[in-house]
C-alpha cells in the first residue's frame, strides 16, 4: 500500500532495498486499486492475501 505509486514503482525497479521484489527479480505491476480510506485499502489487501494464486490472477 502506498500513497505515491510512482515513487513506489521506482523504488522496486531500482532494487535499492533487499525486498521481495529485488530478491526474486519481480519487475511488473499486475494490479492497482484506489481507495479513499486507508482502512478499506488494508482490508482489501488482507482479502487478496487470503486468495489462492489462480484466483488472484483473474
């Protein structure tokens, strides 16, 4: 979750931090959703993490 998508993408693409994306060479954004309230975004993120991989890929 971020409030600055452009900066977050640059952070991942530059692989500055030793994050999951740097470790596994992930460089593609698959999904973006916008929320007015942070609590809704957190709830949605938890919901997606509970899904199986095939369901997330739809």
